[in-house]
């Protein structure tokens, strides 16, 4: 059984501060008086994602895709509106997010598993499968600060799909790493999809969105420009941005 996500009237405001105080004296003199501008990353987003649906988010850089995923995962909170999530969620949003750089790959598997509520015994049972999928057995006891971006992605993805989530959030990380492992990740996502998991997937690859998702949302300047069948949304998005 997959999880569901309800997004109601959600907007997210950021304040962009202009200028910089470099000295302690300047910081004290101008404390609380820094000039700032409002930037609405998202405006009035309404979206219902039923359980078991795979939905892709497409749009230019800065359109609000990553912000929306961070709101769903509660890394950020909306300025207005509400988001209701039902089900256990696993996320792969930024390379290295949730990893302690001084811990080894093995230690970070235990760390992430415990954060997600698994006992040490449960993590030990999943460990061989996580290591096998990541193909990082030779580097498992190396501090992850020495990992390449591709190795970060391998370990993060392997953990994310092995914690049996109801909802999986993925933000563009499949663009990192070699083609063979990307295909392996796509196969794993398809398997979760067939198990009835809910998937929210951000990608600049229209082909991947069409392959993995039955629905898609086109975000433009923080607003929903189009929502519907993934093939149609991707086709219209790519036609308009060419």
C-alpha cells in the first residue's frame, strides 16, 4: 500500500538579503536593518497525489521543483497552506544529505536506518542487500567525505529504496553517475512502482519522467502551469521551452 500526499494552497516565501556586512562593527550597527527582497518560490500550489501514483515534476531551474519536494519532506515548511502526508517517506534530495562526512559508508547506513526508525537488527538484515545494490563493498569502511558524487548517489539511493517506504521522493540525483547504474536505479524505481508505492520524481530528462511516471506537473515561476498525463505534459513543456 502506498502513501498519499495532499497539498493545499501552499506558498513559500524566501527573503533575499542584499549586501553584506563584513566586520563585527558593521553587523552590530546594522543589526536587523539589512535590506531584503521577497522571493515567492511557490504560489498557491494545490495538488493531490493518491497512493500508488508516480508523478514527475518538470520545469526550468528555479521553477520551484526542489522547494516543493523539501516542503513535502518537511525539510522546509510552507509560508501559507498545508501539506498532509500519509505513509512512511524516504527521500533522496541532495547528494550527501543525511550523511555524516566523518562516518564510514557502513556507519552512515546505520545512522540513516536509525533515523528512519529501524532497529539495529533490522538494519543488519538489510545491510547485505544495500551494499550489494550500491556496489560499494570495497569502500564501505571509508569515510564518505572521500566519496565521489557518484558514490554518494549509489549509497544514498541504495538506502532510500531498501527502507520499504510508502513514498519515495527523488530530486535529479539520477543525473549523477554512470549510465549502467542509472538504469539499475530506474529498474528499482519501476519495481517500487509496481508494488504500489507513491513516487515523486524531479528530473530534467523528459524521457525518464515519461518512463517512470504516469502523471506530471509542469512548474513555471513557482506556479503550476500544467498537470496531467506525463507524456502530454512533458511534450508541451519541451515544445514551449525550445
